[in-house]
C-alpha cells in the first residue's frame, strides 16, 4: 500500500487506503492484495474506480425493433452510445442493458453523443460477428438529415471528398492534403426561413465512409456548418449542455440485407430535427 500511495499520489490517498481496507484491490488472478502484501508477489494489481453519482440526463431513448439477435433504438441527442469520461450509467448501452435485462448487449456501431437517431445493438454473441461484418464490408446504407445555412452558389447534389485524420490527443478531426479517405453525398431537400430571418436548409447526407465527425467537417468545409455545432467550423469554449439547442444532425435511416434471414430491412428514426419540424 505504501508503494501504491507513493506511485499514484495524484489519486485520492484516502480512497486508496479505503480500497485496501475493504479488500477491493486484487491481483491479476483475483487474489486480494492487503496493505502488507510484499510488493514483489504480484506484477499487476487492479481495482474498480469509484464513480460519483450521475445525474440522469433529461433525454429518453426508444426501441424501434427487438428480436433475439438485434436491438434497434432511437438515440436522443446528448446521450453517449457507450460509457466514457463522466458518463457511465448515462449511456445508451448501460440504459438499455438495464431496461431490457440484456447484459450481453453491445453496440454494432456508434453515434456521437450530440448526434441523434438510429443505432444498432447486438443482443446475441453467437450472431454478433455477422452483423459487424456488414459494417466492415460496407454493406450498410445510412442516411442522415441535417439543418444548416443555405449558400446559393452551391449546386446539389454535391459530393465532398477529402482526406481526414483524427488524433487521439486532439479534440477535432482535420482535413489534410492527400488521397481522399472520406466521402459524403449532400442533397438539399427543402428550405425555410427561421424566426430570426435566416434561411435554413434541410440536407440529406449519405456518407460512403465513416470517419469521426465526417459529416460535420464536410458541411463546415462548404460554408454550411450544421446548426448548433460547437466544434465546426469554430471550436467553442466548453460549457454545460444546452438542451434547447441540440446539434441539428440526425441518423435518419439504416438499411441492409439481414445476414440471418437474407431479407432486406430498413429502420427509420421517429425523431425530428427541432429547427426543421414536421418534415418526413
């Protein structure tokens, strides 16, 4: 325990002592490590980090389809797909595992925390690989909807291709020179004048690749950054979530040939974009 306290002095020392006293520090094989266990006895030790009580996010997800192999849900804005950082219980994965009593549930793909829409989960480990393979071989068709400004000089449909990179140590994705590895087809579906007098467009987006933040970057690069995007084209200072201004990006539909039934299936989101309501 003295070594752990010295080595990890950036961690709450009282919490470390408590974990030892409660028998929560374990060796790799599961043996309990006591405060007086000789340091040389184990090469690895572990313990679960203690989490603060999470405040429930004021958003709800709904189940669009469920069978023994697949669960399809409508993920709301602000809810992360999987646990991470300050969100553990408040993630689509954990909420669904509890709600549906499916401990083996795992996401087959992901949506950004700020993006809403259709999200697929595997409920059966034995068939999981067949659905994952659809994504790996790009046998999935996805459409998104977004609300963004309108530029009269742009001609649609517009195909944007670029080379994108995303560093694990840098928050934003970036476009750089080089062979394109990201492609998005953009179609302007409709326009409306907002209460402020600005002309907004409803865009249909079809990504042919799946780079991180691809849609947000590609629209911003055309001068039509998605409404309420706090990352692109300009990174805003971190602030508490404003639930009245969700990112106007929605995973609208997903279609594929079911690998088990061989039948074509298509799932549609029942959500709508607040800045462009009542539009199918």
